[in-house]
């Protein structure tokens, strides 16, 4: 890659950072995080709870603190100085709020210490921050003291949560009752706490962090030398005994190696090397990294991997084990090119397991480290792919939005602080030359949140060696790999890394698995099979009654199944009922494993231009959008009657359009037939249950009516109330709204980006057919969501089997807009219009 091209990409990274940071400052500050779809701040307590994710939010302007040292690295010293003044004047750390010890440590304490390191470096340079008197360090110590009560346990492992004002003891804390924590949560403290001790001269922080690490090391499984995922903080018993290098454990291993790098204590390197040997023996199956059981490490614990393990190739580079780092990174890169982003979890045959992607930076981190190790320009191209995909699929007028589903391109209204703290650091470093950097990064170690801590801390004060356990083997040279391999000698032939990558690429490309056929559970064949059941079939309902199974229709449209064996007509019928309920459970479990592929409704008209994507549920009849290369594109109109349960009266408006319908009063297939007769090219059914959302309710397929539905040839999609309201409000505001119905969002960059500003490689589509086949059942599509209780109770979204049929393909004219002809002024005008549109719709909470 030419120096000029690297410079262009480096400048593009800075422009993208500015877009994200400025939108946070303009629309969200002093809130903790930006909600980029609604252009406002996320304030805990004012937004619906998202569960544990919200424990990172403490009303302490999280994103600003997490971004401080990024500003310096990107040569934004003026902005850094202003940001530090804001933090000192506006941020409070004594809020009566319960936060995650782990997240607060790596993001806020790490952010304050990274900011302090940068402020000291700039002050010593004599140009900037001459007024600085260690104010950020004083705030860091205040926060450290507020986190310390969490470590008041018999084991030394911290409670997972702490109240910033009241600690963990007493009813006013609203915490302190937890018994379990994850290994990473307890083992990812040492860098920040040791740095705080070295900076302040107070050893109490480092002592507590070392004690927690000592306890985890003592509790490792002695035969496998692996640790579990979750541990009891009081007894030290492993609660979850599965072991890997992803979520729950990842940064524990990272901090053992980096603690040695930062502090120079041989004990940390010894422990890391022993763990690493076991990881490579049991967990590493190049290019895969698969969880195992700590007591039976040859037994796999799962058949999928989570995206957090993408950091591991970067850690292997620090360790000096380059070959497996290249192989695992290549596997991750091919999965990225297949889905545009790394799904939160994916199977060993590279299908989507969990479809979300919250703009995680771990893959970019490993890409940077491998480029540093090999100098191979291939990794610059990988970085370019990351940039292009962020701009094409995640960029919105108010920042960058997390992906709710990588298969459809739908968005989530979140932009986590780690996106600014980590992603732009690693991408900037990837493309920057040494003279572009304001300091030598080799003088610092990156924390797991990519905060910069100076290596000079190892010599600042001498810390006593803490609790060396009696069972420790004596330190000698056999415990250490004292040197890392010289990559110049390892890679004399530039083609060598390529030779390692080729087999991985072909393995991912050729992976087009078929789902296994359904296996009949239980013994014998009951009179009614769960996969054949339809809730509106009178014959089926009578069979259920005979088996002692009754139906309860819930307010949100789902159906609950309850079996009482005593109400069955006979003992044999009661057994059939139990078997039917078990089958329903099997179907639910199968669906959860093979996550129902949603469909996408993409608003493509002005001023949205494809950047608003709504998650929709499919129907078991009509056009199968997963088999259509173009989808169905058209303007929307509200059908009359809105229910669609009788003949359409506004045929002149519905003809050639996509009809909007309300759920209820009749079967979905009946609605489809009425709008098809009126000449509609597609239909969207909007839930009538106010407040329902795909964020909180499981998607389901719209069932047929028990009759043959081959006569229905148009596509019908389902939107929950919240997403449907977005479409209705857009129609109310702009009159003419054009949408694209498809299996996944199409590239929204066509009308949005000037090709000179955002030139990029084409996203590889080689895996598209694989994706469609992998998510299309071979025999039936179970549509139940069931739960068994002690009374053999199951709750389900019920529908019938999907029938095989020919699908109509609708060819749409290509949009002939020439994006390269747009001037910069036109581009900026588009952005302004988009921003105004989103601001107008803010009151409706997109």
C-alpha cells in the first residue's frame, strides 16, 4: 500500500472519529453514552433498562472519560485540554448509583489514568497542559477508594457491583447480595489498580488486585491448569466450569501477560505461560478456539465461538506465538467478510449464532498487532475493510449505530464508549507512520480498554511481592519463554503468512452446512405432532383437549399451552400430552439454537436513503425474500380497512404499492389475499399491541390459515408496534415513503457517500448463498418459543409448518444515481437534511 493511500485512510479514521465524538458532545454530553438513532444521550433511569449492560453507566460522562487519551493519540491536544477541563468541572463520582466494578475499573478508572498519563506527557513537552496539577489522578484515587469496598470478601475476589456512594454493605447500597462473578471481572483489575498505586504511592490498590489474582490462580483446575467462567466469590467454587478465551475469561489471561510487561514481576509471566500451554493444548484447534470443560478438557463445552475472543490473536503476538495468531485472525477476517461484521457469536461452521454486533474493537486490535509483527500489507487491507463496513453499514447522521442483526443490517440505538476508546486508536495506529504520532507508543502498554499506561511505572516504587503460595513451584528458566521470536527472521519470505492464511480462507468459503433433519423425540408416535400443530385448527384443538392440554390466548397475541394430566381422557392420552409438550420444548430449543432469521424493511426514500432499517418477522407463505436477490421495493400506503379483513376499498392507492395493515381480527393469510386482490406488491402487518418491540419480544413467523396458501404470491412482513410507528410517522411526515422488503439490508452507501471521500473495496459476497442456505430449513421451520414449568406449561408463538414452494422473483429497476457525481456541498446538504429529519422524529423515540 502506498504511503499516500495509508495517509488517506489515516485521515479517514480521524474524520470518522470526529463524526462520532462531535455528535456525542453535541447531542449526548454530559450523559454517559450517545443514542445515535434518536440523537440524544442515554441517561440511566430515563431509558428502559437493558439489564446488566446498563451497569457500565454511572452518570459520570462515561464516553468523555473513556475518550481522553484517544484525543491525544489522534493529535487533538486542544480538544483534549478542553475535555479535561470539562471532566474536572462537570463529572461527579459520588452518585447514589450501582455500577459494575469491572466496567467502571477498565473504562472510568482506566480512562482517568490514561488521561493523566497523557496530561503529564504533554506538560513535560512544555507546549500544552502547563496548568495541570494531577487533578485527573486525584479523581482516579477518589474512584479507586469508592471501588475498594467491593473487595471486602473472605476470598479477596470483588463483588461484581458496588454503589459509588454507599459501597456494598447496608440496604441503601442496593447491592452486596451477589454470590458469583466472572473470572475476567475479578481478574481484570491489576493494571489499573497497580498503576494507581504506583502513581500515588499508596500500595492498597495493588495489594487488593494481587490478592484477587492469587485466589484465581489457587482455584485453577490443577490437572488442566484452566479456569472456569464464573466463580463463587465467597467459597471459590466454580459455578460455570466451561473454559475458553472469550466472554467471561478473556481479559484475565490478557492482564497476566500485561501485568508482567507493566510491572516486571516474573510471577505473572510464569502463571501466564502455564495457562497458555493449556490453552494451546486443549482450547486451540487452529483456526478455532473452542470452550472445554475444566475437569474434562478434551470434551468440548459448546459448538460456537463468541466475538470477544477476537482479541486473542493480538495477545498471541505479544506472547510471540505468531503462527496461530495468523490462522485465527484469518478465520475471523473471513467471517467478517461473510457478514460485514463479526456476529456476537458464530458456529464452528461459521453461521450466525447471535446476530448482534455492538461495534466491538477486538478484531481491529488484533489486526493492528499482526501488522506490527509481520509488516504484511494484507492487514492494512483488513483495516480498510473495517473502515468501509463501518461507513457503509453503521454510520448514521448522529454517529455510528450498533448492528442489531448483521444478517439484515438493522440498527440498535447505542454507541458504546469503547467504540471511541478503542476502535479509533487501533485503526489510527494501523495506518499512521511513526512521525504521525505525538509520542512513542512503545513506551506504553494498552489496557483491555486500550488506555495507555507508561512502562516507567515499573520503576516508580518498589512493591513487596505479595502472597507467594506455598504450593508454587520455584521460579527457574524452565517456567519461561524469555524471548519473543524475531519476526524478521520468522518471515524472511513475505509469502509465508499468506501460505498460512490460504487453507483457512478456503475452509470458511466452502462452509455451506445444511441443518440436520428433525429427530423424533420420545418413543412411539402421538396422535398429534408438535410441528404439525396449528392454533386455529378445530381438529387439533380437540386432540389437545383429549390430551389434557389447554390453550390460553395472551394479550400480546401469543398462545400459552398448559397440560394437566388429570384432565386427559385416559392415561394413554395423558402420556401423549406429555410427549406433545416435550416436542414443543424441542422445537423451541431448536429455534433458539438456529435463531430465526428476521427480515429487513429498509426506508430508502429521502431523507433516509436506506439508513433506517427495521427488523421484521417473515410469513410462512408468499414470496420467500431469502430466495430473492433484489427484494421488493415500493411506496407504502395504508390499506382501508386498516385491518385488511375484508375487501380493500382504496384499491386505487393500494395497487402497485406496499400495503400497511393492522394485526388482529382475522388470519394473516386472509389479509394477504385481500391486498393481493387489490393489486398490492407486498404487505406489512403492524402489531396492535401498544409498546411491543423487537428489542423485547421474540420474533415469530406469521402462520397460514390451515388451507393451501400457494395462491399467495406477494411478500408479507410483520413489524412490532414500536418499529411500525416509525414507518407510520415517516409516512405522516413525508407523504411518500419508499421501502425495500428484503432478507437483509442492502448497501445504503450508494446515495450517501461521495466515492472520493469513501472509496472502498467491495464487500465479498461469496458467502451469500451459504448464508441463505444455512438459515433456510430443509423440512420445516419450528416457530414455537416454549418454556416448561413444574406443571408442564409451555408458552409459544404458534404457527404451522412452512411449505416448500416456488417463489416469485420481482426484478426492480436499478437506482441509476451516480454517487461519484455528488459534490461535497451536496453531500453535506444531504447530511443536514438527514439530521433535521431525525431531530423532527426524536419525540417518537425511533
